[in-house]
C-alpha cells in the first residue's frame, strides 16, 4: 500500500503521512515499552497493544516537535535493533485507530 510522503531506513519504513495531520510512525516494540508512559500520556499519540506502529495526530507546533523527537527515537531504535527481530512488522494502524479532535479527548 502506498501512502505518499515517507521516510525509510535501510531495513524498514520509519514514518509515513496519511494526511497533512495524521502520521504513522514505526517504533520498535522495545522503544514503545521504554516510552510507553510518556506516549500514553500524550493526546497526540494513539497506541494499539502489540503494534510497533504509533499514530501521531498533528494539531499544534508541540505535536510536530513530538513527532520529530519520535522519528529520532525510531531511527536509533531501528539502527540498534538486534538481528533476531528482523521479521517484517505488521502494517501500520491507519485502519485500526480513530483519531479524535483534541477537544473530544478527556481524562488525559
């Protein structure tokens, strides 16, 4: 499936844009575990259990800064990933998450 603008590393796709505001970011399971508390606390991030992809919704400049930081984390995580984890990841979460407008997000 082709998504338009994307960034690939030597082994895997790292990030691609579904729209001007919705971005799929391929973190490793290890990186998601490491930053899970922070990722889960962000209203810009959608996580799905067991997925190595996160969805980032860009509503403000802070979300863009968050995305840039996470792309850096993803690039490092993919570079340092052990060879035993080279199996192809499942596709991104684009059809498995619903991004709500930030005004609709409560209890965060």
